[in-house]
C-alpha cells in the first residue's frame, strides 16, 4: 500500500494517550479478551457491545427503530472519559511521503482514506456522516466504555465513537500468538474493520444485535458485516479523493488484499479456539469462522461499492 507523496495528511482525528496502567474494561461495555487474556472465543476486531438492558439504559438507551443518523444506536457521543492528554506522537505526519516512510504516519493516512471514503459514501444512502476518532495507546487507556487494556484488543466504542488501538497488538498477539501475517496491509484491514463498526453505529445496525454467540448469532453477523465494509473501502481506496480532489492511496496491490484475507483468516473464531483451547466450540463464536471472515471481506471487495452486498442478516448462515 503506497500513498501519494504530495497528499496532505490530517491528524486532527487521531490521538495517542501514551502508556497507562491498571484495570480492565468496565462501565458501558463488554470485554472481549484476546489470547493471553483468558480468551474464550472473542478476538481481534471487537466492538464493545452492551448486552444488558440495565447497562443500555445507563448509556442513554438504544434505538430499536434502526433509524439512521449519528449515534443512531442510541449511545450518546460522550468523550468526557477519554484520556485528554495527547503525546503528539503524530505531529510530524504531514504528507503522503511521511506515510510511505513511517508506520505511525501510515496509520494517519489509512484513517484519512477511510474518512474520505465514508464521508462521500454515507450521504448517498441518505445517512448523515459523522467522523469516528481514533486513539492509540500502550498498556491501558480510559474510554467512553470504561478503562481498556491491551487484553481487549483493537475495538470500537460506540459511546464516544472512537476506535482504540494498542499498537503492540500486531506483533505480540496477531503474529506471535496467532501466527497471522506481518504484511503492510494487516493493520489497515483491522482499522478498516473497526471503522466498519462506526458505520454500523451511524446506520443503527447495532440495534439488531439480540443474540450474542454462535455461528448464526447477531453478534457474528455484525462482525462479518464489518469485515465486508473493510473490503468495500479497500476496493475503492485508490479512487477515493480528499476534499481537495487529491487521491491519497496511490497503489493497493493484490498482495495487500491477500494480506488482509490472511489476517481475517488468522482471527477466525475456529482458528483462535484451536490455538488457545485445542478444540472448536461453535456455540461460543462471537466473530465468525476463518472461512466466513475471509468470505465477507472478499464479498465487500467485489461489491463495487454497494453496501447492500454486505447484508449478513439476509443469509441463513453468514
């Protein structure tokens, strides 16, 4: 994945809170652990899903009508519990040339590409777009869904509409523990998946999640749809332009796509269970099988930008 060297980067929506210590996920979210954190199903690409009506009511309710618009899931956009400090980790990321030379600046460029794509796409579906923010950290950080540690893995919190990412995850967990790929498009795939959860939040899709586990559960359908949305963005990335009409992503190769597919395969529930508990228990799945995660990313990539291709609720077994 290469970026237009002359393109300008916008760092305003991405922050780094540095290193924190202590506690686990609390408050308005459910912890979905990763290997090393007593995993029993979960995995990368988690969305913090509130599952108890008591907790939902404390978070401001949930829109059961499924209507569109920002925060359509009913979660208020509350950033009061997000760490206010920024280490200025991304202060030197100003151009696409920086993104080609630095992993940190590449992260900014990926977020910018996602922002450009979805801000142009959502109005065509009659939905007002509101940007997600992204916060990187090490160890732990405060979020709108409570305090999170690296044991949670990358996730999206609908309460503050923020993607949280411990950047050590890709080496320490995805590669070392799960045997996933180490290619340059792996992290963009994960960020694209998490941004997919933000799009679901705007669309009100999260209100459809009633069942939490199993290969046909709503939770699995939600995760596979986010994989599909990541594929939709990946296919359109090289043709997406910023507000000034400048394309940001210059080249996205078939090898990049294969790396995303390999990453999706590595974090399938069945693959994670095989590695962490030595057996597969479908009834506890929360994200979908390796084959399903690969399938839905590829479905999005082949959709021609049509989000209707990502309707994981339209099939019996997603």
